[in-house]
């Protein structure tokens, strides 16, 4: 695997992936989806996973999230193993928040109740749940919509609510699987700006899966490009563009250079 301008990780590693591999076996098929993934992700880093369809981006994210147990290797978070034998490590799981492409809000719950649901499941008192939901609605830009139903919100606003729900228990790591993939281009640009702001304000470590090269370059500290299946670490690109980044940074030579290099590498897989 190549890395352009390799640099030491200055912050301590929050996540350590060691020899991650994933093999799917059925009666008549044996597929190696991921292999030889070794990576340290720093506390507070914004890492983007990029690669061709079927390369294992979502599989790797699900492994980090504890939703899928890898068939090889290990995941370590804050110095602790994600898995203890066949059981997930509860202390590690409490550090994780997950956002999917579909907001997956419960239609019979208000936005406030959807956001506060993880707190309710942990036995947090109602008054505290409402206070926290209100704080998060303000953070993600949907203040005033707490009592609305999900059907009354646009797709972008529902995704804001989903991000707020993922942040409700103050996770140290936010894992996002193409959260803006279903949005139109203008809304997606706005959500990228909002996600950058939320990340800066929250201090979370973020790992985001996307098919969009432009989105990857705009958001990332580093972009991990995975090869076609079996997914391997192909290149690890540092995006040294000053933050906060405005949408107009996309017209700068530095941005376009990163975008072109990643596009050319992706094209080489075809």
C-alpha cells in the first residue's frame, strides 16, 4: 500500500485495526471480501473510506462498529479489544455511534423521542432526555422541530436527526455509512458543511464511507482507498487543506489535485 507524503500520527491511536480479513462462506461459494487491513486512526481524526463498489467499505465499517465479527484480525478501541471471545466489549460499544444511509427514524415517535431513544434505553430520566435532545437539535440545525413527526421533515433534516440520535450518548467515535447518498447535490453540499461543523464542535473521531471523491476530499483528514475485492489498503492520502473548509475550496488547485489523483487511481481499477 502506498501513502502520499506519509506522516506520523501525532495524536494517540483511537482505533487500531490489525490484519483485518473477512471471508464469506456458504455451501457453494467462498468469497474473500477484505484482507490485510492494518491501520491506526487517531483520536479526533476524520477518516473517509473510498473505493469501487463491492470493495468492502461497508463491511469494514460494520466490523469497526461491532455489527460484524471479522473472520481474521482484531479491532482495538481506546486500548481495548472490541470482542471478548464471542461477546462484544460493552465498554467499547458505548464509545460508538452509527449513522446509515437511511435515517431509520421510528415514524410513530417525534423527532425529540427518536433522538432520545438511546438515552431512554439506558434509563436516563425523561427531563434529562429532553434537555439532551434539545441540545442536539440545536447542534445539528433542527431546533424548533423537536415535536414534529419524521414524515414532516425533508430527507436532509431526517438525516440531521439521525446524526443527533447517534450523538445522544456522547460517543467518542461516529461511524457513517453513506449518510448523504440519497440526497440531492445541493442538500448534500449543505450536509457536508454541517457535518464538518458538528465534527469540529463535538471532537469525535469520524469514519465515513462514501462513493463520492469530492465528498471524501472535502471532509477527510485522510482518505483510505480500498482496492477491488478482495478489499486491500491501496492508498492512504492526507488532505492537508486548512479548516474549516468552505464549499468554494472545491475550486482550488490543491483540492482539484487530490480529487484528480484519487479519480485516476479509481479509474485504474476498471
